[in-house]
């Protein structure tokens, strides 16, 4: 029998992995704009993000950049690993993970902290509230 904490951790992992699959599809292939709509729907209206270069951006800024970036990185793969749920409350779940962006023989990694808000109407019952990305040194 899976505990409530185990079930939540599974939903968090599913959401993180699915969101990055959708993102890689948008950035790495020619696809319908519905994919961008799927990305938009996964976030709260007050979403914010700190990028790898330290800029704090809003959901509108993120989506405007993504709208221009469809298929900008053909063949992009985004792998997610080391997912940890750090904090859980009724209003927020904080998780940490590593994402690896790969194109051909090149890759770049980042460690990500994410705050997810429970929402029964959202995919996996979670919406993205905040993301903070930190670039990592290349790994062998």
C-alpha cells in the first residue's frame, strides 16, 4: 500500500517529468501551438521564475519567450533526475531536481527548485508556482 506521502511524491515526479517532455517537444520539434497552450495551463497566473542567468521573470515573459522559441532547438531532449520533495503543506509543495538538456553530443545541466501549488483541476493535481534554475558545471 502506498502512503499519502508516497502518492504525492509520485504525482510530483510525474508532473515534473511530463512538463519537461512537453517543453522539449515545443522547443525541439515542429508542433502545434496547442503544445504551448499545454505549457501555459500548467502554471499559476502568478508564476515567477529565476533563470540560470539570475533574471526574475513573470509567466507572461516566460510565455512570450517560449512563443518565439518553438522548434528553436531541433532534437532537444530534456531528462529529469534526482527528484526530491523537500517541503509539503496544504498550499505548496517544494521539490528539487536536476534537468539535463541534450542536443546531439552536447548537454547542459541545471539544478532546479520548484514550488508547486495543489489544484485538483490541473494535470497531476499540481500547478507550477515558481521555478529557480541554477546552471551546473558540465558533467563527464
